[in-house]
C-alpha cells in the first residue's frame, strides 16, 4: 500500500515522468514499494511517500503491521531520480548509484 503525503509533489513528479517518457520506469518502482514484503499477507506493509530535496525524488517511510494490526515504523529510504551521466555523488542527490549511468532513472535507496 502507498500513502502519498504531498499530492502536489507526487503530481509534479508524475507529470515529469510522463513528459520525458519515463512513466513506466517510475511506475515499476512505485509498484515495487507498494508490494514490498507483502508476498503472502496483502496489507502487511505501507509505504508513505514524502518530499525529498533531490529533484524529482521522494523520501519514503516503510511501515509494517505489528501483531496488533497497527502500522509501526520499519525503515526509511528514498526513491531518487538520477539524470543521465549523473552518479549522484554530491549535490543535489547526495546519494550514489552503482552501475550504468548512461540513462536517466529512479533508484531506491535505503
């Protein structure tokens, strides 16, 4: 399950993804976060998407249900956008990506 904290920020990133032909790749990452660790128990986890200072990026809080069915904080991360040729070392991402940097994409960091 995904909960969006800032709809305006989400819509801005979605519009950017659509305008650059990257919506499929963004949606794949959102789907991954939506189903994270939900293999046998749908609704076990909830991903709360929030604002991140890196352009076209999200912070996220992953929450997991406890034995009482209440969501508890599990871990934090980021769904970070990298432009082609940008390794992320330095501003604005302050997050390193490993592998092919020839294409723009989103990457999940924890």
